[in-house]
C-alpha cells in the first residue's frame, strides 16, 4: 500500500494544463504511474510535478510565466483509471513532499 504523494485534480481530456506560477522547467519525462509529466522549479526551494499530460508544450530549461500552457490532460494511466481523467499535482519543498492544498489560492 502506498499513500499518494500528490493530489489528483479532476479534469476533462484535452483540457489545457497551465503553469501554476512563474517557473523554470527542470524535467520533462514519462513513467508508468503518472504518464507524461513536467517538473517545475518554482523558486524558494519549491518544485511542482504536473502529470497525466499529453502533447507537452514545454522543454527542459525553459522559463515559463504563470498560466502558460504545459500540455493537455491525457487519458488516465491504469493507476488512475478509477479517478478518471485528471491532472496529477505534487509539490515539494527542499525535497520533502508538502500538501499542495496549503498553497492553493
């Protein structure tokens, strides 16, 4: 059994996913669990991971403005099929996972 280190935000397939803040793209990658994902350096030792994406529009080392499109919501991976289509969002500070709900506005 594993606790989910992020939050799952319900969304429709093909809906655009925007950068949550001004950020630098640290990584663009893919894995079996969260599919295509983007890791963002938000500054002040915070990083955010946005997953369950398709048609990723950004590249590593690119600087983004808040609201810039990262990609689009993909069909969920088998790990998130029960939740339906969604955006996976994980927030870390200093390498430690933190609850993103404490930072949402």
